[in-house]
């Protein structure tokens, strides 16, 4: 089947120990305080409801739904109770209930603001990591995983609302572990997925058969990049580098697999035409180099002659015009490998002719097989 590496996150950390808290600390005390305040209130039920609704809207705008979800939900419920009771006020007791419910909204919102301060003080690491995930784009790249992470964080906040500080501290460690996992998964999706897709494409044209050594190299490169990203996800430049390297290996496997079938079962004349075709590719380079009698050499010697002349020409140009060194000249192509921006043009990084040249020469022969040793690549 096609090589693919699905980035599935560990399910073992999705559930926090125990059930999520649903109770607010000192809720009964808040109700009693609201009732006492209602008994001495001079405002009408309608005024009390209006003020409660205004404060609830403001609290929602200030993000308290995140910092104190239980308090905000309870405040909404109390406001609905007050609005419902206000429709049929018949006795002073009915009026007291309406005003008491409306005042409860205010009490709950006050406690919600206090809980926000607690969250900001005790969950500093989680809040900082949440910001990193949002800057990275996890919420759009892996929306399902991001939403699960936010639900986990919300459960920790609910523990704080209930006064379960020890449980919240223990649960935050699991949240941070999950945040780290989806941060790495986001980076894999952003940078390594392209290499995985290309190797899948290579598999679709039987690269595992026609380009076995190159295909194995690409698999090892992707496996290495996957592990590197998991363990070093904060090394952004390193993540880009190993991902580009993996992509180049996958591209190489793809193109080798595309060319290899052309020489299988060739007749004498067809084999000659293929070699002449390879020579024409080298000659195309030679137009700008000028090696004399290039075709009088073996394919390997032709590549060496071209490389030597290009190398000497580049050194001369660099000595004559030092400023050119900063320009994207031919010699600087390998340097693109170390630059993170090279990811947008992976072909430039795969330009190291030393590796691709022997592969081209070995189309009819087996000269490049030792170079394509995947075990050496893994070391």
C-alpha cells in the first residue's frame, strides 16, 4: 500500500483523571448573599434584570466564558430565571425572587473576574502554550485536535472554579503534554507532509521496486524527520531543514522510479539511444562550460570534467567579483540546504550533483549502487 504516515495523536492523554467539575465553590453562600441584598434593594425587578443583562454582556465581551465557564453559565441561568419569574409577579415574594436572581448574576460575574486572576496566575504555562499554538495556526491546521486541547484546558479551569487546586495542578501537566504533541503534529503537517505525499506518489509508480535503494533512503529520511520534529519541535529551523531533506529524498526516489523502467528490456538500438539521451543532458550543461571532446569520455568522466570546470570557473568569478557571493549563484545551490527558506524550492536543495550524477550514469550500469546504500544513510 502507499507509504503514508498519519499523524494521529495519542489518545491516552485525551481524558483527564476523573470527571470534569461542574460545581462552583461557595455557590450557596453567593445565593444567600444575593437574597439578603435583594431584601434591602430599592430597584424594580425590571431595573435589576436590565443591570444584570448589561453586566453579563460585558463579562462575555471580556472573555470570561473562557476564564470562568461555570460562573458565566450559572449567571446566564440566573438571568433566565429572573426574566421568567418577572412575567408573573403576583406577590412580594415573587418580586423578591426576581430581584434576588438578578443580583445573583452580579455576584457570579464578580466571582468570574476573580477566577480569571487565579487562572492567569496558576496556569501561566498553559496560557503561553495556547498562544503559541494559535500563532502556529494549529486551530486551523488541526482544528479537531485544537478543540480537544481547549476542552482539556477548560476542564482544568473548571477545577479552579470549584476550588480543586491540587487536581487542577495535576491535570495541567497532562494538558501541557498534549499541547506539545499537537504543536509537533502541526509542524509535521506544515513541513513534513509534503515529503510524505511525494513518497506516496513515488509508491504509486512502483518506486519501491524500480528505485528500491532511493525509496528506502526517502523512508529513512522521513522517519528521521518525524522523530526529530517530535523531540525538537521548538527547533523551527531544524524542523524545516530535516523536512526539506526528506522531501528531496522523496523527490529523488520518484524521479529515479520514473526513469528506471525506461531501460528495462531495452534492445541494443534503444539502449544506445538512451545513453545518447543521457549524454545530451550533460552536453546541455557543457554549452555554458566548454569542455572539449566531452563525448569522448565515459559518462562518469564527463560529469567529473563538468564539475571540475564549473568549480574552477566559480572560484575565479568569486575572486574577481566578491559581491557576487551573496547572490544565488550556481555554487550557492548547496547552501540552500541550510537555509529554512529553501523549503519553498526543494529542488534547489537536491541540486548536489555528486549524488545525482552517479545516479544518472548508473542508469545502464550498476556503478551507483554502493552510493545508494540506505544503511549508510541511516547512520
